């Protein structure tokens, strides 16, 4: 009798936890849309109504781009997890979108790590966290490489003055962090949840080269999709700009926003502010850029997180034996 009562209590607490995640995500989405100081919701709607080019056909195409953006993310996750156990495309979808919804109100989507780990029993959870980190690192590598190239072209094109002393300071900090991590990898006694840094490195090395390359490829495809989606919106709102010139700004924007810690729900506000600054060099209207960054956030975060809320509500703890 006590076991049954304990089980029911556990299930009730889990249900309340899942509901709180979904309610919190929807509440913050609502707040950010209706109380955005940078772009009032009424001004956002009015701006969209002005453009006949922003039609049902355009919206459908934008949704299609967002679908493939997340489809490649789902395939990327499926590819990574198969290194420890095979999962279906449905399971990868559930974990990716459910993880997005659960992480929406956490800094830098850190909640995604715990959310995905909950789909697995304890023996797998540390490895799942590491695989999620690997997937995010691959995306960060692509963003950094292409962003640095774009930023160099941008700086050269618009003769931006650089404070080299500040750059040197940050470079030294990065170097010291790198040396510290290198030192820790040599220390077997230094552990995180029972895993030494060396064992982490061994685990990452155990993953096949094909899996690593596929991880990078899917990250690149995602980057091409959402950056092209941004460029497409510039065309929709009649901004006359070459693809190359636009991409120098877009890649620079994604680089700068990726290094700024932020709660995902505020992501489009930060991207909007940086995008407005960068596109001001091209004399692009502030309202246009804020509208585009809001649309990018809606299509690539809000819509998938709404889908993910279904998976969060239907989440069940894994059975002890897999």
C-alpha cells in the first residue's frame, strides 16, 4: 500500500514539474512578445502588414527552413547517441525538442543537458551530457570559424578601429583557461560525477571519426540554413544588399551573440541589439532588423518549443533496466 502511495506521489510531482516547465516557457514567450521595449508587439504586426511580400507563401517557406534546421539537429543528436546506444528518429525528436522547451528559460540553454539526460537511466546520463556538449561544441566551432572570417571582412570593409590591448587581454585569458584544462586532463584524481577528465577524453576518443565528421556536417548544414533564412528575410523586406555583404554581417552577428551568456528567452533581444548595431553600417532601418530577429526567434525557437511542450508533458522516467 505504501509503495502504491509513494508511486502515485512521485507521478504527481513529476506531472507538476512538467507542467511548471511548459507554463514557465509559454509565460516568458508571452512576456517577451508583449513587453519588449525594443520592439512593441503592435509595431511588429503593423510593420509586417506593410509588406505584401510577407505572405502565406513566405511564412510557409520560413517554416520549411526552420523544419530542416531542427531536422538536422535531430539527426545530429541521433548520430551522437548511437555511439552508446541506437535510438529512433522519434526518440531523437522527443529528446531534442523536449530539451529545447525545458532549457528555454535557462542561461545558454544549460537546462538542455539535464533534460536530455533524464531520458536515460543513470549509467548513461554522464555520457549523454558529454554527447550533448559535443554537439554544442561542433555548432560553436562552425559559428566561430565562419564568424571570425566574416568579422575580419566586416572590420576591413568598414575600417573598424580595434582596441588591440583588450584583444590581447582576452587572448591571454583564453590561453590560461586552455592550459588549465590541459593540466586537469592529466589529473586522474580530479573528477566530475565520478569521471576524471582523462576518462572524458578517452570516451570522446572512443567515438568514431565518422560520427565526429557527421556531427560537424550537420552543424554546418544548420548554420547555412538559419543564416540563409536571415538573408531571405532581408530580401522579403526589400533590403538591397549582396549575399556576400549580408553574410559578413550575419556571421559576425552570430559570432558575437554566441559568446554572450544569455537566457534563451532573451536571445532575440540580444541578437536584435547586436544586429541593429552591425547593420547600421549598411544603413539598414532599425525596425526592419528588430523585426527580422524577432521572426527568426519565433520560427527557430518558439515554434519548436511549442512542439517540444507536447513531449515534455508526455515525458516518462526511463525504466531501471534498458
